[in-house]
């Protein structure tokens, strides 16, 4: 695997965590009394006990998604900082320009 492939994979995972966090946070009940973020009135739609258990469930998932998000961000930064660009390939496969050509190595002018 190259560094670019790993970055694409972790970037996709980061995008999934981001969307999941947004959805779970929007579904949570607001701090104001009886006013939900999306529904406009969570207490009228759900009973108080169900709303509390739903809020507890959403709160736990929010924490899980935030922890996953932070871990993936730290992983992406570590890969960007510490992993060499040519991860997974050898120096001879790249055809680097540092090697001398055949005519330079063996003086053909003679």
C-alpha cells in the first residue's frame, strides 16, 4: 500500500465519522425545556422516559464517534509526518535520476 492509498482510506473513514457525528448531534434534544433540535417538541412526540433513554443513547454514540474521529485525525497526521513518500516501494523500482547513465559510467568517447 502506498501512502496515498492509506490517506484515502483514512480520509473516507474520517468523512463517515464526521457525517455520523453531525447526524447524532442534530438528533439530540436541545438544552431548552421540551424543545428538540429537529422535531421542535420532543416531549410531545416521545414520553419523558423514552426521550431520556434516547438522549442517553445518542450521547453515548456522540462520545464514541468523537473518540473515533480524534483517533483517525491523529493517525492521518502521524502518517503525514512520519511515513516516507515511497512507502511500500523499493528505491530501484522508482528509476531515480541519481544513477549515472551507461554512457557516463563507461567512457564511450575513447
